[in-house]
C-alpha cells in the first residue's frame, strides 16, 4: 500500500511543483482526498478490537449456510460481534467507492482484504437477505467486490478466480 500511495503522492507533488510535464507523466489514479480516505480506513483497521475481529474472521469464518453461521456466531457472542464488525467495516468502505466518494483504482491497489470478506460471506448472502427481508444487505460489498474482480482480471486474466479459490480453501 505504501508504494502505491508514495507513487501517487510523488506524481501529484511533482506536478504541483512544475517539475514534470504532466503530458508525459502517467495519469494519477487517485486524488489527495482518495489517499487521505484510504489512510483513514487503514488507521481504523489498526484499532485493536477490529484487528482482533479481522484475525478471527480470516482464520475461522468459513460458513456455507445460515445454520453454520449461527453455530459459529451465536447471537450475542464475541464471534457474532467480530463477524458483524468485519463485514460492516468492509461494506462501509465499499459504500465510499459505490457512492463515488473514493476512486476505486487506488483502493484496489491495496484493499484486497475487502475481497476476503466478500468471498467468505457470499455463500450466505442470499439466505441472509431473505431471512432479514432486506435485499440490500451487504449490497455495497457485493457491488464493489464484483468491480474489484473485474479490475483484477483485466490486469491479469483469471487472477480473481485463483485468489477466490485460495481464500475459499484456507482453513
């Protein structure tokens, strides 16, 4: 992540100082606002409870049905809180992209953990939407994850599928 941010900031800084002819320079893929928002999201991920929840989610959340989710994350449990914390965090981050507040390309350079969240909840998303009577549960996460997958595959065909296969198989 640091490299992408440094490249973007360097290009923008050089352009501001008129040291680079921007007609010859690569087009920046983000803005200062994008960088600042990504850094804020990163700072939030460093919070100890969210860090703990992310570690648990990555290691333990491998469910295929609501029944499995309820067994792993009983209502009111620390596991349920961790699952909700992780998924709502990534759905919130996705809402910034879906809403046009954050440019996707710079985020996609460093935010692959969003895809982990989507890959892990995607088997149960339709069942959750039906259970709660809300067709928009995790809608932003789904929408941006599909965008992200397309972006990855445009850069390296089949890379999203390989990533998803690896993440789905980790136990």
